[in-house]
């Protein structure tokens, strides 16, 4: 629940600050932050004995969900790219 509250608060902050010029971190800094968060998340999962004990049960499901999520995200990105290019050519 905390994650959802943080996400909603950040969306609200972005909405309220949308007309201001805000200096955001570069793409490289954001990538570094994301990789660090993923690493820390992995440490959290690896240190949880109950999750590690159930890896064999959840493993295939996790792989399938990850693959479907990746394919769906790539398809959505491709569709969005085609739609925005088409709209740019119409101008």
C-alpha cells in the first residue's frame, strides 16, 4: 500500500509542478538509480528464506509473467512509436 501511495503522491506532484522548469537528473543518473534499486530489491528477495524456499514453485510462473510483460511492453512501445510518427508526418 505504501508503494501505491508514493506513486500517487509523485503523480500529483508532477501534475502540480507541470508548468515549472525543474532540473531532472540525466538519463545516466536515472539508469544508475534504477540499477541500484533493482540490486537492493534482489538482496531483499534473496535474504527472505520463505521466498527462496518457494522459488521452484513460483519460478516458471515468474518467467512466463516476465516474458509476457516484456513482450507486451515492447508491443505497446512499437505501437506508440508508429502512432506518434504517423501524427508527426500528418502535420
